[in-house]
C-alpha cells in the first residue's frame, strides 16, 4: 500500500485554497447592478472595482447528490453611498440544503432571510461559526476596513438561486451611519 501525498491545500490562517479542485472567481462592481440601494452613487463609481472573490474546492461535479463543496469568500472593504460592499446573496436551489460559514478575518454581518422575507443578522468575526439552515437566503456584508474573509461548506447538490434576490432583494440592508453599521428594514 502507498500513502498519497496531500496535494489539495487549505491555508489555516488565510483560508486560501489550492490544488487540482480549487477554482477562483471575482465579482466586479459592474456585475452587481441593482444590488445596492443608491443607484446614483453606484453609477459614479468605477465598474472595474473588485467587490468580492470566491475560491471554491469542488472535488465532485455540481449537482452530485451527497457530495460537499468547500470555499473561501473574500469581501473587500468599501461602500456604495452609505451601503457596505456585500455579496449578491442567494437561496439554495434545493431550498432544504443548509450551509456552514465561519469567520476567518475581518468584520462583517451575515444577513439571513426566510421565504416570508423575515430577516435576521449575525455578526461575523474571526472564529465565529454560523449554521445557515435550509430555506434561508444568505448574504455577507463587510462592515470593517479590511477584507472580510469567510469560510463555507455546502452540499454539492444545493445549487444557487439568485433570481428571487435579483427580483425582490433582501428586506433589510446594513448601512453606515455616523461611522457605525446599522441594520435597516427595507422592503
Ligand atoms: C455557497 C455560498 C458562498 C457564496 C459566496 C458568494 O453556497 O453561500 O460560497 O457563494 O459567498 O456569494 P454569492 O454566491 O451570493 O455571490
Ligand atoms: Mn450558499
């Protein structure tokens, strides 16, 4: 019997993923049209500005029943008007599929919304662990001045439904007021 060398890597300090199954994607401001409330501030900004990056470790094909995916999301610091940089947010296609998030570095908020549009929010910081139950849309918001880095693990058959968030958004936003992050109901 031979012992295989580990070729897939996860940096415990930074959350950086590498290896055969790691892939990386980036979201620029221009890809987030309609996500932020202040359309005028959005239009005045450079669309090339990087808002967030996702590294994912996918050892099986998307949609494989029973498999797992593992990822690291990095949301850069910044604002559109008084609204902090954040991810698009999504429900899982298979609504019952849950997910784990954990804070690696930086400070932020995990915004959750159920199918009746009721929102709750959890503070994310290094070492915080977040169980995102099924039937909950989820979005990460960077309320700090450095990168917000968050680990994630979810089912390979969960899928992503961005459509309902693109249409109706979340019913709450996290805004900067007098230098502080505040949770505001929207509609
Ligand atoms: C996977 C998951 C995260 C997000 C990532 C980017 O199910 O929740 O890996 O995909 O934080 O956010 P979205 O996908 O909303 O652009
Ligand atoms: Mn998810």
